[in-house]
C-alpha cells in the first residue's frame, strides 16, 4: 500500500513524468541513431556508456529532488517525522520508486538496441550485461551519493549543483582516459589509466580496456563489486543524516532576507541595488563558495599538470600563453557554462523563491533596467570565474618558473570570456521569457547538450553555428597569436549578438519579472523585435551560404554521402587503364595579403599501359570547386559538378607510349569563416600549399573512398579498395610569383627575378623521383642569416628573438648526422617554422615544416631536455639526407636507420643517461599510443607512423644490447647497398647468422616488435 502510494505520487508529478518521457525518447534516439548496421556488442555498450554519461545524472537529480526533498520543499518535514513510520522504511520505499523510475528509460533503450542489432545469445548478453552490469550499479551508486548530498544540505540548488559538477568532472576525466565517444580525448597518463581500470565509477574504462573479447572479466567484476560496496556504505551514512528542520531553514531565510534588505537600503540607485543584491545572494551562498574554490583547484591542477607534462617531453620556454591555453579554450568554457547556467537560475528566480516576487515586480523599475541589472550581475560573476582562473594559472607559473606575460592574461582571458558572457546574457533572457524555472532550465540544458556533447556530430551535423554563443576560435599560438581565426571570431560573435538583441527586444516587453505569470502584450509592441528577427535570420543565411561555399561538404553526413557517390559512380574506373602523370608545368600567382592563389597547370599524361585509352578521369575532393579543365581539340569534357570530376572523352584513343597535354585553372581563396589548416593556408605571415592534396588527380583515387567499416555496411559498399595509389614519379616546372615582401620556397633548382613589383621564382625538378609538391610564401624577414650547412636554410617568424639558439642547435645536429651516416646533403633543405602541426614536423623532399610552438621554441643549447626534442628532429634530418642522395629505401629500413642515428647522436652529444631517458620516454609514449588505439578501436596513417617509429627505436635499442652498437651499425649500412631486397625477416636472420648464441634473444626482440608494422 505504501509503495503504491509512493508510485502514485511519483507519477503525479509533471516534472518527473516529463523527465521520464524525454529521457526515454532521448535514450532511444541516441541508442538507435549512434549505432549502425553490423555494430558489435562493444559498440552497443560504448553507446550505452555515452547515454549514461549524458542522461543519467540529469534523471537522477530530478528524481531525487522530487521524491526525497518533497517534504522539505512543502514544509511538511516535521509532520512526516512525527509519523510512526520508521525513517529507514520510508527512505527505502522512495529509493525503490526512484530506482524504478530512472531505470525504465535505459531498459527500453537497451531492449531496442538489442532487438535492432543483435539476435539470440548476443542480444541476451547485451541486455543482461548492459542493464545489470552497467546501468543498475551506476544508477544505485550515483543515486546514493546525490541523495546523501540532498538530504544533508536540504537544498534543491545544492543537489543540482553537486550533480552537475560531478557529471562535468567525469567528462573531464573521460577526456583524459581516451573515451572514444568524447571528441579530442586521449590517454594522457598511463598511471591514471591503470588506476581507473579498477576504480572507474561508471565502469567505462574497464569496459573499453577489455575490448570485445569478453564483457565480464576480473577487473570489471571487482569494479562493480567495489561500486556496490561503496553504495551500501553511503546508504548507511544517509540513513543517519538528519534533514535540517523547517524552523531552522526559515530562520536562515529571514536572516538572509535581512542582509539583502540592508544591501538594498545602502545602495545609491535601483540598478546598483539590484546588482548588489544578486551578487550578495550568489557569493554568500556556501555552495557557490565551494564551487569557486573547486574551480580554483581544477584550474590550478590543469595548468600544473599541463606544464609538467610539456617539460617532461623537452619543453624549454613555456610562458603564460602556454599556461593559459591549458584551461582557456576548453575547461573554462565547459565549467563556466554550467556554473553560469546555475547562477542564472538563482538570480532570476531569487525573489520567487523567497516569496516576495510579486512585491518586487510591482516596483517602479522598467523591464529593461531589471534585465540589465541581472545580466550585469551574471557578467560580474563571469569576471570572478575568470579572475579565479587567472590567479590559478599565475600561481602555477610562479611554481614552474615560466615566462610570465601579463598581456597574455588580458588578451587570452578576454577572448575566452566572450562565449561565457554571451551565454550569461542569453540565459537571463530565457529565464525572463519562459514562465517556469523548470522549462527555462530544460531549454538551457538543451543548449549546453548541443554545445558540448557529440550529439550533433553523431547525427552528421557539424555546422559551426551549432557552437552556440561561440565560434571555431583556435588557441592562441606563439607563431601568430589569434591570427589564424580572428575574423572567424568577429563574424560569429556578431551573429550571436543579433540573436541576443532579438531575445532582449522580446524580454523587455514580455518579461514576467520573476513572478512566472504570463505577461500578455499586444502584437503591435513587437514590431522592432520582428524586424530584428528578420535581420538575424538574413545574417544567419549569409553565414550559412559563406560556410557552405567555402566548404561545400559542410556536414559529416554530406562528406560520407559524397564518398559513397564517388565510389559507386567511379569505382569501375579503378579497373580501367589510365595514363600516368609524368610532368606538371604550373604558373602560380600567390597574393598573401588578400588570401588568394591563382594557378594555371599543364599536365603531361603518357599512356604507359598496353592498351588504348579512350577516356581519362581527372578530379578533386568534393570540397574543392574552383577549378576547370580548359577546352582542347583532342577531347571533349564531361563535367560532374557534384562529384568534382571531369571525364575527358578523347577524340582519338591514346595509344601505348603516346602523350596527352591537359591544361587547367585552379583558384583558391582563404576561407573567412573556417579555421586555417597548415596544409592549405594563404595568410600574410604564412602561406603554404601542399599540392599533393590540392591539385587535381588523374584516375580513380582509392583514398577518396569511405573507410569506416560500419558505414560501408550501411551503404552496402562491400570491402574498401586495398590498392592505394603509388607515389607519383614525375618532373615539374613551376613559375611562382608573390608579393614583393615575400620569398617562395619549393623544391628543385631555383631562379629568381622581379617584375611588376612582384617577386618571381622558377623551380625545376632535377630528377623524376617521387615528390610531394609544396609551395610556401614566407616574409623575407623570416629568413635567418647564418651558417648551418651550405644547403640548409632556416625561416623563423621575424618577431622571434632567439634565432641564434635555433641556428646553433640545427647546425650542430646537421654536422653530427651527416657524419654518422657518411652522407652529404646534396640538395637544398629548407626548414620553415610553421603554425601548429599535430605531428610536430611535416617532411617533403627539400622542405621541412617545424611546429614553431611545440618544437622550434625549445631548440636551445640551454635546454636540459634537448635530447628529448631530438626524437623529432633526427628522423626528419635522416629522411632529408636519404632523399637528397636519391636513396629510395623500404619504409622499415628507413625507420631502423632513424632509430639508430637518434640513439647514437643523443649518446655522443648528451651522454648515456640522456640516451636512457630517450628510450624511457619512447617506451612511455608507445604505451600511451597503444592504449589510445585500444580505446578508439581504429588507427590513422599518422598514428600508424608514430607507432612504427616508436617501435623501431625500442627494437634498435634491444638489438644494440644483444649484438653490440658497432656490429649493428655495420649490418644496417650493408643493407643500403641493396635496399630493394631488405625485409624485416631477412634482417633478423642475418643478425642470427652472425650471432648464433643470441638467436633466442634476437627472435624475442623481433617478436616484441609491434604488429603495427604489418602494413609496411
């Protein structure tokens, strides 16, 4: 009977019923929408983990507040306490109702997922493990913690605030543990990862770590048992906690009201009075004080951890810019947005909570003044958060003795505060337009979910306007500050200011003034608001048009659709003979000041097959549209505008050995609303065009195909092509012009002249070797004068003051490597400092782009960790030496040489201890990369390259210990005499033949060599 009454009460509460309906729909949509055909059990459980992370905290706190604080909120607590029903029984009944209500949406979601994607025993395993291995223990544990906090504080706000912070904290933790469903996540600490395998409160880490091999194992069982044990302890503690008496709460309210009254009396103006009242209400609240202290701790920890980790990998000149970047672009925005959402609710509904909302509403203050006061209050609180973060960052900098630049604190935190200020104003306006705090909270929650979770991207919606009240602003860099995305910020901020203006124009007319009562107004009063809506809609349309014109394949879904279309339409061309591209002639006009490039390209194609060719396919990736094949009497052109392909229908078949000339124009304009990419950027301070990805391709391109296996099943594509296009072997001739203040860097023999106040350069190839073209236009002031090597040139930003240090380091390294390999650098090598490069160095023959922030700035003879930076420099120099001596080695042999030269160079220059530290660092990096691959269950070309490089260093270290450094060097260099015959197995056998006594150890060393080398 009592249990039935509890259920009746629960289902009579509109908020709880709405929460159940919305949660059920959301869980089902996420569960079915995120999984594709052919999904595994592991995929299903990962989706379930994501659903829990997003929805479970919300459901739990709403249910707990509704069921466990109803007596306090209705002033019935003392009466309930006087009934003969035991507190333990009373609490257990409500706990059962609470668990049942929250469990229902997850049960429906898991059942739908199992029915849709699995059958038989697999479906049963997903249902049983998903519901009773993951959801139920997590639900019980989270509920017990939230109930304890709610009962102890007797405060609805405290319960909501604590749960929000708990949810955000776990998301931050998940990012550091490499959860694949969190964008940008990666394992940052092996020690933390190993601890969380056992102690992850949601069980996500052990689930991902064990993979698809077994759902239930020792670590998962122990993790679940510990969680249940913790829940029991918390429940026992909760039963002993007494809810604060109603009388005490009233007394506290009265006292608080008096304080506010004093504040109001002392204020000089109504505006000041309202601002001070709101600030007093927030800052005197103990929960908010704890939030501010917690934020200070989080910010300090983030900065200290970030600075420590960068110094451990060779960072030398960390500064305020680096320290602030650790919190300004992500942690501050996420934590601040949630905190601002809670504070906006407290400020806007404070009078109603205290019971004198209607009295305040009748005061002779205009809606606009009231709105401005509350928006000002929230903006001041944002300033408090920013100040807190700044003090935390400054403290960490003082501790780590970095270069403190106060100007960076002003500029970076000013930019970081813009989205928070926009959100603050927006949230206040929403609270004034919506007549219920619950409805307003739901709208704000939806905004935060869209802004911070991967829901939109999982649906294929990657439009930049989904970043509500924000912009795709990139982190500040030492290379060019915010120069890569300043205009992007201004454009999007202007749009959100228009949205806020629309909301404000409605709110000043229709505001309920904190009463929650509907304020009906004649439609004629909203004329200005409607005009603003039309203007905002037009501006949004203009932004959308610009975004789609600059990147036609805007959404992930559009990119996949294009890849599917390309493969279905043109895959038959993979079996058709196509001519080989043997020469590219080009005239390139670069205009860095306006971000524009105009190219006229002449392709020479030769039929190297044994059959006639009647049609030729030429095309580009779907997002590049500004190009055109010029008409020619030798062929007619069939254009595919959507596919961005052109079929040349030859008037006369191209016989074997015959050639065909194809001329085309290619234009490029630097996008104004998309962040820059170092592969393709045209800016006054740095211009770089990696033509391998930019110029049109001849024939079918396998790398255009959709690679995701589950997506391929969904589109019925079958297996992806395994034949990847080999590297082009061709000659080239490029005439490149640029502004008078710039120089052009590319490959080949160079000739320079001036014409029409522009600098012209002619680059011609010296051989028909495989090459990736690169065209860079760099300010003349970037070229560093000094002696490195007759063929080595260095280009650094003109504002960098320690160029001599970089020059010294590279000069010394160049001498040591050429001596170690016994080779001279026969062709030019241009080292260009670049904006952010994920892999730190990007190499093409004769040109190496070095990341300025994470690499170049740390090249100093005073850097105690310089040997760790060599881990990136040495492989690049070795690769350039091999290219310059026209040695085409198997990739595996190149990796072995790079590993040997790295360890040898570090030992000679820095000593044996430095060598050991490089090996230790390599082992740590390899473990972290491997863990990330386990978490994300996929690899990219960049990750593949990294893993093989790390593995090679460790293998060389092991072999040198077994056969000796001199012998291994001799045997490696022997392989250079006939590189085409090199194989890993053959090299291992050669070592065994020379060292028969160490056969077992050599075989063991190679067996430990990662399976990541299999594709090489």
